[in-house]
C-alpha cells in the first residue's frame, strides 16, 4: 500500500482503536450471506440468480484442474456487471470469470479494522480468510505478522475452503454506528 499521512493514520486509530475483524464479526453478529457462483456461469445466469435472491454481489469460484480444490476467483457486484455490459466488456453469455473483480484484499480475523479501512481505499472488498495456518512457517509467526492484509489477485490463492466472508465499507460504518450507541 502507498504510504499515508500521519493525520489519516491517527484518525483511523482513533476511530477503530485496537478492534479487529473478529470483534466486528462477534459484536455485529455479521455473517457472510454472499452467495458463491462458479466461474463458468454466464453473466445472464448470475443476473437472474442475483435478482431472485436479492443480493448485490457474489463470490466467484472455480475448481482447479490441477488439484480439484476450489479457489477464489473474485467478487462480482451488480454495479460491476452493469458497467461491464454497458462498456461492451462482456455479453450476457460471457462467463462471469471474465469480468469478476480479481484484485481483492485478504485478511485474517486477527487483522485490525484500521488496516481493513485502509485496504478498502484500494479494493471495494476485503475477503476474510480462516486463520488456520497451512504451513509450519505460518504457525510460528507472531500475531502481528499474520494479521497483515495483503492485496493480490484472488486467483493467486487456493484457500477458498478457508474463506469466511467479505467486508465492505458499509460493514465498517455499521460497526462504527453500533459503537456510538
């Protein structure tokens, strides 16, 4: 991430203090109700599903041919679909994989909310991944090192089975509103 000025950092620290993603999840009772769709589905099929289920975004996944594991491809919102159709970037029969938003921030439940707020300046979504370490090296890391948020293409990860949900800016605003009471 690009360096920030000190005032913005202090403002985030004041707003969020030492709160972490796990605090947001437990205090707001947040659950991920964002549905999963497979990457090969057509834009038209996903639009119909989103309309029927009244959701504004979906998680796009695909099975890896190499190992059969499900991997996270990206996120697709109704606004992104509309823009892609209007700009001619896709057609109704295009696979959603072609237009999914792939540059996703990923974080662990131990990540600070102030870092999530910063990540949301660069990505409209932060995908929360399970903290179960997949290697011995990760298991030995300190909490601060594991809690860092990374911004990378979703396809770089094969961790979809460890996917816990998506945080957007409105989730942070809702958490702040509940703290004001």
